[in-house]
């Protein structure tokens, strides 16, 4: 009887560990996807010579993909944009902890 209890308890603990691991992997996948998207946006803005229409297009695409993209152009003394500070907000969820929040990643496009 004692071995049945230990076996059942061991199986329950294994299932809990697997469930927790899957939750962490899912959350990590969300972070990796956001990071990859941010790098693609940075490359697109850089390739578009920091033009406003390219930045606005990236904002629309980010919104369609479930992200919030905020940009801040940084100008030199002559008023020309030299770089763009980019913030990407995305939803981050860890299922087994019942945690859901917003995380932000940042980069600069030159």
C-alpha cells in the first residue's frame, strides 16, 4: 500500500514539473519572438533611412501583430534625425503562476 502511494505521488509531482516547465518555455518563446520582431523593426527602420513613413508603417504592423511600438527620433543640431529610439511592449504570460504582464524591450536604429 505504501508503494502505491509513493508511486502516485511521484507521478503527480512529475506531471507538475512538466506543466511548470512548459509554462516557462511558452513564456520564453514569447520573449524570443518579441526580440526577433524588435530586431526586424530596427533593421527595417535603418534600411529606410529613419524616414517617418517607414516608422509609421512599422507601428501599424506591430499593432497588427499584437505589439505596441513606441519610437522617439533623436535629432542633431541641424534638425536631422540621426537615430531612432525604439520601445516594443509585449504581453508576457507564465501560465502555472497565473502571471500576465507587459514587458518592454528597447533598441536604437541608426
